[in-house]
C-alpha cells in the first residue's frame, strides 16, 4: 500500500524526468515535496518491491542513432548463456534475450543494436560473429519507430 506522498512521487516519476544535475527539483517545485524526500521515497518503494525497476528510456534517434537492428541468432542451446554474455559485452547491444520457442525453429537468441549507419552494422556483425563463432543470424533493421512509452499506472 502506498502513502499519499508515495503515490504522488510514483505518479511523477513514471513520466519524463529532467536530464540535468537535479532532475527532481521540478517535481519538488510542483508538489512541495522536498527533493531529499522524493529520493528517499523512491528508495523505500524500491526496497519494498513496490517499484521493481527504475531506469531511463533512451530515445535512440534523438541521440543520433539512426540504424536500429534486431539480430536473431541461431545458438546451440548449451551455448546460449555464454553467447548471451558475449553479446551483452558489446556496448552497441542494448537488449539481449533468449526466445522460447525459437523463431523459425532455429533463432533462439535475440539482440538489439543501435548504430549510425549500415557500414557500422556490417562491421559490428562481423566482430560479433568472430567473437561468438556464429554465422547463422538474421538482421532485421527497423524502418520506422511507432511507439516508445513507459508504463503508466496512475
């Protein structure tokens, strides 16, 4: 159960937050809840499990990344964890997860990469292929972004 103050904080942090040195000051000004209390309230809700995850959603195109590609990898089942760790070590990889059941009965590890152009993508996929020893993959480039929103509970 949330207190009234916690609900106010939760309502405010589920949307956009300023990206400056003190991102909670605007919330403090609008609600009257001191910045320190906002931070303490977020921490308390995280510890109690009311908030399970608190993170940023990066707008890749606004950050200059115009090449966004989902890469589907055919990985032997006994290598999924080790290959996933290799993929996740590449800074261009923002998502990496196992897909069960496998797509097209063979592509069982998915990764999302964000780059500036096709040439960078080709070079990165060659590096990843060499690092993992995998050559069976399918690269699906995004053509358009339809939606990027966070969950809203209140």
